[in-house]
């Protein structure tokens, strides 16, 4: 059971990471973020 929960958390974390990357790219395209923006 513990392994399953860990696996689900990893999947959700990966999905969240991908969505944030897409959001940053979209904001850069629209000029809201600077082109040289780097997350900390």
C-alpha cells in the first residue's frame, strides 16, 4: 500500500511540474514574464 501512495504522489508531482513549465512558456510568449526568466 505504501508503494502505491508513493507512486501516485510521484505521478501528481510530475504532472504539476509539466503544467508549470507550460505555464511559464505561455507567459513568456505573451510577454508577461521576461525572456530570461529563471525559476529559483
